């Protein structure tokens, strides 16, 4: 009889601990999902942004580098604790959110001492602000349109790279022996990018080449006109995608 009572007592204590454990997780999940907690993390990210900006100043670093560095480490510790609490509270559900996965990747990379020494890597933590953009309707619409246009832009980028690669090979073959800006594929593609942006392309690129190769104007005219057609095609696809997105939302 005594053994049965002990067994029942042990089971009941385990059940109590399990209930308390689940209750703690539920309360923690509720806390991590509140607006107040989100605003707190937003304020920490903004404060970290200010600190990272100040760390780029030589004058400020001369007097306050140690303090700013400690603040940055403190903010990093808060972000790590936040991730650990969310992983504990949400478990598998944590990975169902793309933003949570993005946060985890950014914080994990920034946590490595050898990598986090670079302020460029630490600056990526500021992209976490996009997670809270849904609180602002106008900003949220901008990000939504950006995400909708991303596949279109990737497709455009692929066509753009193939187009410029072909024209770069042609430029190296025709002008590479005379002009240093076309002596290699890399230099030629960068030069053609300047032509694409219309940044002084006629006076600094096309005319000097035309003085040596008079018929090269055909090459540059075809390049500019085709580039213009590519841009118009991308804008047209972007407008169609935006209209589709609006129709779906309505």
C-alpha cells in the first residue's frame, strides 16, 4: 500500500511539474508575442544602429570607443537571449516564420567572435527592423511590393548579365588591344555598365573609341538602344506584377 502511495505521489508530482512547465512556456510565448516586447526589441535595434554609426567616426572612437564597444556587446547579448527564449518557447513553431529564421541566421553569424569583429557583418543586424514593418501600413506596402518584384528583378538580372557578357566579349575583341577600359572581360563589363547608366558615356567612352575605330558608333548605338529596351521591358513587367498584386488584395 505504501509503495502504491509513493508511485501515485511521484506521478502526481511529475504531472504538476509538467503542467507548470507548459504553463511557463505558454506565459513566455505570450510575453514574446506582445507589442511591448516587439517595441523593446525595436528600440534596442535602433540604439544599436546609432552605436554602429558612431563607431564609424574616428573622432568619436578616439574618446568613446570602449564604451560604444561595450554597448554593442550588451545589445548583442540581448539579441542572443531573445533568440534563446524564442527557441525555448516556440520550439518547432519558431522555424515556421521566415522572419524568425532570418533573425536566427543574422544573430548566429554576428555571434562568432572572428566574424563579429567586422562592423559590416554587425550592420546586418539592422535589417531586423524589416520584421516590424507590418506596424506601419505604408512601409509595409513598400516591402510587399519589393518582395513581389524580387523574382522579376532576378529574371531581369539574368538576362542583363548574359546581354552584357556578350557585348563585353565583343568589346574586348574589337577595342581591347588599344583601350585599357576594354582589355579584359571584367573591365569591359564595368565600362559597359557606365554606358548603361548614361554617365558621360558619349564623351568619355564612345567618342575616344570612335576616333580610333570610326565605325564603332554602330556598336554603341545598338548597345544603348538594347539596354533601353531591357529597362522598358523590366518596368512593364514590374507594373503588371504590381497590378496583379493589387487585384489579389482586393
